[in-house]
RNA sequence: GCCCCCAUCGUCUAGAGGCCCAGGACGCCACCCUUUCAAGGUGGAGAUCAGGGGUUCGAAUCCCCUUGGGGGCACCA
C-alpha cells in the first residue's frame, strides 16, 4: 500500500441536531487523526435541501466545537473563512464538481439517464415486496435507444442519472472487521446518482468529495457498511484511488436497536443543557466501542488521542448507558478547578432564576465559597439548583410534618428549635463560622439528652425545607446569621401554629 | 424476502491456545466513614464465555453449523 498522508473527515448532514452517534464518529475520526498526525476535516453534506437547515448546521458546528473536536479543514462559518485547500466544504457549493464527474460517467456510458417516474419506481418496489423479492431496480432504462430517449424527452420527462453497477464481487479490507465481500447483484440494481432536478445524491457526492479531498480513511458507522461496495464501484469508475474503510459499531437503544430519538436522548445539545460536561461526554463516547486494553478509564481528549487505535475498536454494537455517563460526569466535575466549576455553573443558575426556582443569583464569592461542599455532590451541572437552591430563595416553607424528626414529637422539636435558635443567636454575633456553631449545638444536644443527629435534622429542615442537604454547618454559614435566625423563627412559628390548629 | 455484519456478567468492556472454574468499570447489595445527602473505602451477588459439533495434550480464544440480534436494500444521508 502506498504511503499517503492521513486525512479523515466527519461529514454530517444538517438535517437534524448533532446526534450522539455523529459525535462519536467525529470523535473517533478526530482521535485517529491526532494520534497519527493526520488532518481532520469537516464537510457539510447538505444536498438534501428540503430537510437541511441553517439552524441544524449551527447546532452541529456548535456541538462539535463544544466537544473540543476542532477541525483542521472545514467550511466558512460565522463570517470566518473556510480553512483548507479543498474549499468549499459545503456540498451545495460544490455542484460543479459533481456535474463534471457525472458528465464523465455519462460520456463513458458508466451511467445513463433514467426516465422512470417516482410513481413507477414505487409500483415496482411494491410488486417486489408483494412477491417477497428483494427491492431492486429493473434496469428498464439501462438500454434505451436514442429514439426512446427522445420520446421521453418529448413527453417532458426529466431524467435522473443512474450508475451501472455491473457484475462481480466487490471486496475490501475493513480496518475493524477484516475482509468484507458482497456480490454486486445484491446491491439493488443500478442506483441513482443525480436526481431529475440535477442535484447529486449521497452515494455519489461522498465518493467525489472523498477523492477530491484526498481522504485516506473513511471511518463511519456500521450502517454504512453495505453502502461501501457502491462507493468502491464509484471510486473505480471515476478512476480514483479508494480510501481505506473502517466501520464503527452502532450505538444502541436499551433494546439493542440503532440508537434513535424515539427511544433515547440523541441530541448532544440536550446532554449539554442538562449539565453534562464535555470532558465526560468525550470520555464516555470514546469508551463506547473502544477501550485502551488497560484498566484506565478516566481519560481526557488528549490522553485518548495518545492511545487511540482502530484495531481495538469493538465489532458489536454498544448500548448507550446513561448511568455510566452520569458517573463519569461526576468524576469529571470533581476534577474541575473551583473557579472553572463556578464559571460552568453560571448558565444553569441563570436558568433557574428565569424559571423562578431561585429568587436571586449568588455572587461569585458566594458561589466560590460553596464549591468545596458542592463539587462532590453534583452529578450534573443542572443539579446545582436542586442542591443549593434554597440558599437563593426568599423564603422556604418547611412543612410541620417533615420538620419533626422521625424519633421526635412536635413538642420536642419546638423546644429544640427554640433552644437552638438561642444558641446560634448567641454564638454568631461576631463571626459566623462552622467550627463556632458546631460545639455549642452538640453541647446543647448532650445537655438535653437528644441525639445530635435529630437536633441537626430539625434545624436542617427548618432552614432549608429539605431533609437532604450539604453538611449543616456549612449550610448555615452560607445562609448567614440573619437569614438562619429568620428561617428558624418562621419554622418555629409555623410549627407552633400547626399545633394549635 | 435478499445481502452484509455481530455474539464474554443487566450495561460498557479485558481477554488475541495454557497466566481464566474469566479480570475491571457502571449499576445493585452490605459494611466502614458520617449530623442528612453525597463523595470515598472495603466486601459481596452477578457470565455453564449464545448452543452444538470439530481441531488440539489443552479453546472464551481457531474452524464449521445452528440459534439469536442488528444493519442495509430510496430521485434520505
């Protein structure tokens, strides 16, 4: 095999938001390129004009960018010029290239005009299905005489262009699966490469572009495995050198079918919006279908790039396991610097404010002070409001029923809360620190014969409204003396009132 | 229906003939730590390596068959 520079690409189609599967394919291409000092290219396959949109394109670009998968060559975006020697990288801007290639195939009779209408083809497919036959183009237009063509033209029919598949066996050496062979007769007959309206189709553009962009390795999902023979035939017909192929295992729904929007959360943006961080998603995706062969598992993009190899890619599909992603997300959140975490938490807090889940935004100092206690408790960034939101609301409503610890009754709770209020009021006058609060409150519990845990739980619920919170004294400090006392008073009032009623 | 691909704990995987009556991780359970919740630590349950035939002194690992699963078969990508 001749040595050529490593050039790989991710070629998404802007017909939907960035999909987890596309992100994984992009990642593997990226890692492969980085590992081998190759070039990672982004190409937009937007020839399905009806379904493509700018909004999807933006979502895809933003998502790849967010994941840190920067491309070496790619289209112009947001006013920034295209990068790379093979611009444009958007297929609808490359129509001339396809037109020229199509003209060549037509001139060499490797392709021919087909005048069948969609309705006729549909009928043909229906018939095949009814007869339990594989759907296959009949080849009706393969050998039209000039007169017959003229007749169709006179009718006003516009032809599509079909590629002659021919006979024989196409074989290739897949980098993850080994040798794959398929008989061309199993390809479904001659296939359309240019629509009647003149726009080119996927199988055609992908080959023309991969050749034009000198792609050395086509790394894509297994759903393309059976398309590969078509592509190889096209590479040959056009006289292009074929790239090497590697087909990645599919990412699966829990029921082991191809991951889909219907059964799983597939949009990368949704994961980001829920507070999964890029490090975790990249790490998780890399380990879906590939492993280092060691027991390492927490790996950064750089560490992954240093270890990646196609030989270790799994052949079987992999079920997307959200729980494991969440665990990895926690691992990565804990590895962030406090300042970085504060920064990343901001948008989520802003969203909580918009939604009315909190009444004000914490200052940077407030947030920063919470990090030691918050960092190890956050499964996702989106959980921040749930974790410490009570600190930033104007009032909490502690239900009398939950205010009373399991082992206590209302009277005891009331007594305890009043006593605790006095202790806190007396010790916190000058400064308000956790290690100033804890000893006297423990002493109080001891003196009254209460379990410290019960006393702490009553206080916890009184000031936060909930039974699960960060450590109590850190929480009181974060709340501040005045608000702590205020919430205690309010809880005492409510509990007392509940008894009267 | 036809073609192609795949097959180790529930899930992600290690394993490339003896180191494996199969290792790690997530999840689950228990215990420890502990004011709650987490995090962390320790331990446990969990896979007759889909089944059946070969090959071999020896197979999760090689071959064949069966079964099961998946993907593809568009003027979508």
